[in-house]
């Protein structure tokens, strides 16, 4: 059974703020789901290649050249930004000088 | 057919009607918009409707018809689009609060193709938030009702698109299928639905859920309509490196030379007897057609759901990391939803979280995501973060990837013996609202028959069984070898012809 501490760790990794009630609920729910998927342990997978991708395609690169964005698309992208200063996306400081914790 | 209103027609019949000038494109579009106006307040299939754009598009088609110009099969045909697919300058919410007010910056590749074919987009349909769910109850905006019974769900996650087609609000619709999200609502609403082979249709412009499972597909009133739609949207796309040039030469299949496998594990305990009966009648119809029926075994079937619920949340946790309140979408940095006309009807839309002071960067992430993502979305993100985390990666993620390989081998083996598989879509009839919302695992079990096709990447076609007005819809699915959609269409059409005779 997942503990509240473990849920807090997951929430931190997932960058999600949860209420105390939510932490309890998720601990219970996730434990149930993990128990269900745990049945995969019944199978012997020694020497089996993992499948990351079902089509078997490999490679697929293109030349790394800059393609200018047209003005209209650029405008659309910028107008979607929640907080900006002109054409710059505004974000809170990454380094604050204080201890970095949630 | 003369007594049918244009919105009740199929693609083929509507196309005939337009070219024979029985009605104009404007009349066709208006009959759909009128159906939406009359029914959608109750039904809730649409999140946004583009009446003006649709009418302007209709005008262009009518001008072409006026000039006696040839029009393609999809030209002038009104369609609906699941709200996880981007259409330029129009809302794309993924049925989530985190994208309330967001408008697509570009058209998805499938949309570009459909516009090129002349299809007319009526609006965006409701779905489970970020396509996570099997009932459309997880939408942050509203529920969609099953057109056959308003107390029951339309299925999910593409419930809106399925309901819109079933209720003739549109002629056909786009959906997406990651674990059954086209087929299960198709079955629940009594329409045809296709999940193409992974790689057959471009995912560029589809809001990503699980990148190795997602496929865009379509709903239609007949197999032929779904076939037409599929031909219009498939193809290799330089913007999606996972696409494959999949056009196989047209083959005329002789039914008596085909073999359909019935996977015995799909008829075990837990399947509603009414579902089993309906699906067995479908099998009988194929026998009557001279197709060879064989019972086969897919012994690893029971593990497919576990594989899906490890790998899919893992991919979800990566794909949804982009919703961080920085570049687009809702954000605690700016709680005002700045947008032109968002024609959405929010349920009780929670206000922005109160902040004691200006948010730190971490606050922007955790509070935006914590507040604007729904419960199921947060659940799956955390599950995925767990299964990918150090110490658990091997036991969960890598293990699931290995079992995925074993499942692929299982299907490959079976496809050496038979051409296609026939199975139920859902173990139950369409269920009632709130019936499966208490325990998330209950809802996950709804996917038990659909996930295998996504796990191994094969095409699957949902076909409705004949039902009367007092019964609830039941469908069956045909699963085929990679890129053999044409075979599935042949089998589906043969079944439709057979049941129209009885």
C-alpha cells in the first residue's frame, strides 16, 4: 500500500499540487491499480526484447535546417502565451537564491 | 430515402443528393445544424459549433455545383471532430480546463487532408479529458448522453463523436483510439468505428495521450462511409515519423477462402449473456456467407490490460508534461482566460486557486497542473511517474514492454492461421452514468477486449449488430493484420449486406 510520503514524492515528480484528502485517495487508488498490473510478474520474460515501437521503423531523420515561421502562425503562438512581455514569454525566476522546494 | 432529411443520410447518399441536386450543400449543412440545435442541449455531443464557417464552406461547394463542376465524395459532407484534434483558430480543449480558451495554432494533418477533400467541419465534440476514460464522464465540461437511452453513457473516450453520428447531428466524425476509444463508443451508440493500424494515419495535430498507442480514426453510419473516410485521412506524413506508407493494392476477397478466428478467451466469464448472444449471431452470419470460422486461442489475452495500464500512463506522464502554465493553456500566472469567442458551456467552472503571493516557478507548475487537470488525468500521470521511476522501471515499464513483445508474437502466430479475428467490443451493454466512477479500476476493465489491438498495433473495425428500438446497441469488432483495413471493410460490408437481407 502506497504511503502518503510516496504519493507526495510522485506528486513532486509530476509537478502536481494535491490536497491532503487527495493524497489519501490517490494512495488507495494507485495501490489498487499497481496490484492489478503486478500480475505481469507471473510471466517469464527472460531474454525477451522490449517493444518500444510496433511498426519496426528505424531511422527517419531529416536535415537540420531552420524553417522560418510565417508571421500569422507566430502571432497565433504568441497570443496563446499566458504571461508575456512583448514577444518574450515571461516566467518566474528559475534560481531564486532560496532553498528550492515546493 | 426521399422522406429522409439530408442529415440522416450516409456519405454516399448525401453525395448523390448533392450531385443530383435534390438538395443544396447549404440545405445539407443547415439540416445538421438544425439537428444540433434541437438535440444537443440535451445530448451534449458538441463542445463548440462553427455554424458561420460551415455555412460559408457550404456556399463554396454550392458554387461549384452551380458551375456543374465535379465534386469528390467527401466534398460538402458535414463532419464533427473530437476536441483532441487541432483545427486552426478554433477551440481545442481536450475536454480539459487546462485548455479552456485555447485555440489551435494549426490544422492537424488529417484536418488538412479533409479540408482538401472538401469536408465541412461542423464543430468539436466532447470526450473524456485528454481521451482518458470509457464513458465521456471525465470531460471537464459536460456529459454526453447515449442517443439510445439518455440515462446511459455513450462510451468513451470519443463519446461525443459517436453520439453525434448516431443522432444524425453530422454525417461522419473523427475520433481517436488509444485503448478502445473509438470502438467502444461505436459499439455503445450503434455506429461503425475504425481504429486504423498504428502508423496508417498521421498523429500530427492530435493532442498526444500515449504515443505508441494513439491512432486517429473515424465513425460512420456504414462500413463504406468509414472506408471512404479512412482513404481520405491515411498516409505517410513527414510531420509524423511513425507513419508508414500503407496503401496495399486493392484485393477482391473471396469470402469462402477467408478464415475468421474466434478468440476463446474473449468469450469467457464476465461477458454479459446478451452481448455473447449478439456476437455469436454475427459469427453465424459469416458462417452463412461461407467464411470459415475457427476457434483460436490467445493465451496471453488476460495480460493485455495490465500491459496497457503500465505503458499508457508512462507515456501520458511524458506527453502531459508540456501543460505547465508557461506557453499556452490555463495558468496561475494569468487566471483570466483571454480568448475571443469561446462557445463552450462550462459545468461549474472552478475559479482560479487563490495565491498568497506571486507564484514561484514551481508554484506555476504544481498549482496550474494540480488545479486545472481533472482527477483521472492526475491519477494516470502519477501512475506513469511511478512506473518510470528509478527502482520501479524494470519491474513495471520494462516488464510491460517485454510482455508487449510476447503479445505481438501471440497475434502473429494466430494470423498465420486466420485472416481476421471476431470478438465482442465490450463485456457489457452501455452502462448507466456513475455506475463505474467509484473505483477507477472498474472503468479500466471496460477496455479488456479493446486494448489488445492498440498494444500490438493492428487495425480493428467496430460493426453494430441489428437491434430494435427497445434494445440497447451491441457491436462486434473485427481485428486484422497490420495494414489490412481493406479486408476488414470487405468483411464488414458483407455482414451489412447479409443482415439487410434478413
